[in-house]
C-alpha cells in the first residue's frame, strides 16, 4: 500500500485487553512448563538498527517477561528468538538475514524453538516473501505497525502451529501500556512519536514505519517523570522527526512545548532528543534548549548535502541558507552546544561540484561529529530509480575525502576542550580502552578517564588532558 495513503487504525482499550489476555495465557503455559521441567523458558531479543529499534526491542522484551520468559543474552538454549530488523541501508538487511540464517541449526536441535522476525525490514513485502521461501524455520513475521500485537501473534503461533506472516496493510495509532524491560540501569529511550510524513526521496522510513503519530503529552510526561524518580540520568526522546511532534494530530502544542514541560520535572538528569529535521527546527525550540539546563547541549541536525540541487532532488524542503540560519542561531544562543550531522555521499547524479559544495559546507559549519554514509538504494523509494552515472570508485574517493576533512575539523574542535573541566555521566568500564572508564559529556562527546566501577551512573567532573577526533581523555577531579 502507498504509505502516503495509509489508514491509521485506533488501538482501543479492548485491543490492549486482548493483548494482556494473550500474555496471561502464555504465562500460564510457561509457568506450567517450569514446574514440569524444573527450568524456565528463555527468550532472546536481537536488535539491528537505530535507537527507535532499541526502544521497540525493550518493549518486546517487556512483553516476553510478562509472558513468563527469562531474557537471555544469547540465542543458545532459548525457547523464543525475536530478531528486530532495520531497513535503512541494504547492508543492515543483509546482516540481519545472515544472522537469521545462523539460527537454522538451533531450530534443528530444538524443534520447539519459536523464531520471529519483526521490524522495518519485514515491513517490506519483498523481504517477507524472501523469508517465506528461503527461511522455512522462521515461524512468524510482523512489521512495525503490529508491535503491540506481538503477544496475540505468538499465541496464535503456539496454538495453531503454523507459520504466520502479518501484513502491515494499515498503520495503527500508538498503543500505551506496553510493558518495557529497560536494557540500561540509568539511560532510557522514550518514544514520543512514530512514522514520518517527509518522504525524502532516498528514505525507506515512511514506507516501513507509516505516517506520523504522536503520543499523548500526558503519557510522555508521566513516563519521563517515572524514569527520573527511579534514578535515570540520561533520557532520550525519540522520533523519526521529533520537530513534527503533535502536527499530525493538529495539537496546539509542539515539540518545544513538550521539551519545556519535561525539563521542569525536578531531579538530576539530562534530556536529549533525536532526530530533528532542519525544515522544522524552530528558533522557539532552540530558545527552550538555551533556557532550560536539564536539556543537553547537543543538537543533531542532518544536513545530508551542501548542494541545493541535491537537497531538492532528495526532497528535503530546505536549502543551505535555511540550514545555516538554524546552525548560526544554535551557536548564538548556546555557544557551547555540540552540533552533529549526517551526510550522504554519492546520491544519484551527484557531480564533483555538488560534492565540493558539501565539503565547503562542512568547513563553514564545522560540525563536532559527522555520521557519513554512501548512498544505498532502497527498493520502492524514488531515488532507487534515479539515473546514477557516477562510478563506485569515484563515490569511494569522495567518501574518503569527506572523512579526511571532517576528521581534521573534529580534532580541532575536540582540542578546544583540552585543559577544561567537563561534567561527564559515567557509563562504566570502557570496552575499547582496557582499564579506563567511559562517559559522555552534556554534548554527548565520549570521555575516557581512570575511575572506579562504582562511578557508573554518576555525574563526575573530568579535566580534559588530550583529544583525538572521536574522543576526549582526561583525569577525574
């Protein structure tokens, strides 16, 4: 179905009562299994993709717990495996399919194992057909719109015994009351909206996540207030375009209003958000950020290209001048704000001149960090059928040049912090730097320093001693 014409179906109280009843029935079955066999049933939830997918997986894990499963950190000896997939680039889909293929031997060892695949990848009909034909050991599939129906679908699989392929022919309104099993003790994701109405020509998101739907502001406020009361220190508000919060419901209340209200919750915490669309990033939002210290001084604002011609072909609805106004106002109101962005290299028809304009924009704006990607055609998007005469080796050479320019800028920006003292939220022991601890600044920059395991979850002052393009190194004060 054309994503621009999708119906949005309500999720009623009766719908959620049906899901709760399904969870209760499965829990009874699992409790009986535990009594008979002397061990509980285990579930493994594997996530590919963005923070929104991670937040969705926490809900899947929460529902699994309510159904009597213990959550495992690996697939071995599990009774249920759920793979939550991504579709933003082809590489992500290939990686997910490869991993699903590795679960075949587990199914052969345990015929009672249930394998489910959900998320963005299987919200595309061609991937669903591929799994039907090539992955016969996958038991059921459901897309992003049916996340809240996971207990019902699992129950149907267990009772009927046949494979199920739930087709997302409609978009559901947002369901409240889904249990959440948070994966982190002091950092949390809070989805405030789903879907996207922008239809950038390269992007699959509107087709796999549907049209924009915003959560009720009271539900968001209550969730964040509860997290703060339970000691969560770093809370990130999520949406495909958080700046569009409330627009599809015609609320007289926008994202800046929501952020202002949330920042008034008493406690010791930081609020973050992602992702913003430059066409909707208002001065009002920037003013709210500047005036409320609970809001982190980090703004992720995807530029995608420095060429107005390419931006138009991307259907981005802004030009470089509009982006520069936004970046300038951010730095005027918050000189210490960390500004990060996304760039796509090799969009169909990108010329040398277009690419040079992107490099010039990077040198002018001077992002603290950049997430850069080679263009990946997505089936069903307009860009996938655009003429693309640029050879792959030329795109690769451009990509390397982009990284060289940005790495130099990032190193210069990070060196400005040397000698200063920054407040860092300690994440715990670093996986990359041996005995060092790792944490993040208000601007979301990574800092490595010597500390104690008990520092995890605490705000600490760290003096910065040296810098590289991607991290700071310091001494705890």
